[in-house]
């Protein structure tokens, strides 16, 4: 297994590039099944990044009851591909929003038919990463290479403004967003150490808190606390190189309450929370689980896997089943493994290239 505290995106790019030197021309598109139709309450969307500059991002659909999987469902429903490097997706008010970083576009999709309803584009959509809905009329979009967080009117599919983060555009990177009360918290990842606190009424950054080198993922728990997982950077990183950390923050006082430091060789990623908000999950070669009241990080994984490169994680909010995506070598079809809440493997299925995000319907 590749073990490094370089961020997974960097590793994916390198491995994908190397693989193309030997493969010449890639043709890894899964079979297209136009008859696929999601069913609410038992469907899992799997967003596959594809390879950088290959335009082979795709969307897979898994039926949790029958165990059937259909790939390239966006292409089948729309006659067009998602584009280059699909980053994230979220479901809001009956619409599935898919953020495609490399193609500078955010698709609004009907989850029942997988047909496009609209899209957000424009000169200000430089490198979109995540979209978060403050309300039915306002959403925030973070970006990789732009210091601004965009403000979007989802009903008009239009950028209406932006939030100044105070960072230089050349090194700016805002990522995931978690809302607690009237504030949205944003982790600044690449070459950064901070989490930002945004007042959703004024659309302004009200505070910034240093949490460690390169905060990479976040979630909130049942007690209304914010959890941040850092990746620790890498040797030669402009902002430093240190062991990864898991930090618990009081969102009201915006102070660090607890800090857990991982071993030097640990590379935790993709922090998730259970539906009841009492358990945290993350990836590091295997699948790890931690109670929010724990006094230290676990010493043994919750689920031991034989994955080549675990890349994404989700927990079924209805059943507690755990799904982990293996990006394999970042050029062939990825594999998603399904586990019962007690950690038993119950299913495995192939999806597109580099599965990186999940969304429940």
C-alpha cells in the first residue's frame, strides 16, 4: 500500500500519469445501462473523479436492496459526460448537485431521472470543490485556486457574490463546509492551517482558527461540536510537516477543546460521522472507528481491508452499513466494499475510475 502524508489528490495524479505512460490510450468506461432508475430510500450515488485532463468522470448508482450497480448513469440520461475531475456532490431540496472541479461547472440533477436541470458556470467558477446550502435560496461554493468562496442562487443557477477569505489566491484552498447554527465552518486545506467561521447572515468571515497543518476533512457530532482531521502536510510543505491530528472545536467560543495526535506514519483521511452523531469513522489503510467521548485515538482498525488505496467512505444513515471506495491504481475501475455495522463484508461492486464521493438518495 502507498503510505504517504501527501494528500490523496497528489498521489492520484502521479499514479494516473504514470499509468498512462504504459497504457497509451485509456478506455475504462463501464457499461452504460440507460434503464437504471434510482429509488428513493435505497439508492447510493457514487461519484467517480476519473483521471485529470481525461474528461472521464462518471456517476454510478447502487441499489442497496438488490445489490445491482449501474455505471455512467449521468451519460446515459443526458448524452454527455460529467467532464474532468468530479469532486463532490450533495442532495438538497430534491436536487442532486455535482461539483466538477476540472471542468469548472456545478450540475443540478434530478435524482429520480439523473437528468440535468441546470448548471452553474462562469468566469468566477475557477476551481469549485464543495457546495453547501445555507438555505433554499443561497449556497456557498468553495474553491481550490481562488481566495473567494462563491455565493450562489440555486434557483437561478447563478453566482450572485463572493466571500473574501483574506487569503492569497495563489495558495488559497477552501474545502468542506459544516453548518452549526447560523455559522458555516470551512477548512482551508492546501498550504493552510486554518478553519474559517462565516456568519451566514452577513456572508462574512468572522474568525479564523489554526488547527494544524492542512485540515482536510470535517464533521459535527451529536453534541454540536466540530471535528477537524488534518493530514499533516508533507516534507517540503511551505507550511510545515507534522503528524496528522484530530481536533475537537467548540463552535461557539471557536476554541480547540481536544487534540489527538496520530503516529508519525499515520495517514488518516475522509472523516465521517454516524447518523446518531456518536461515532467517528476515518480511513487509513483500513477503516477506523472512534467514539466521540474517547480519550485517545484507537490503536486497532475497526475493519481490516485488503484494499489497494482506500479513497472515500460513507455510512448508510438508515442502516449503519459502511461503504468504502478503493481507487485501486487510479486508472482502472474502482471497487466499493459494503460492510455491516459490525464490520462484516456483505458486498463488493465495481464502479468508475477513482471513486471519490458518495451521496444517499
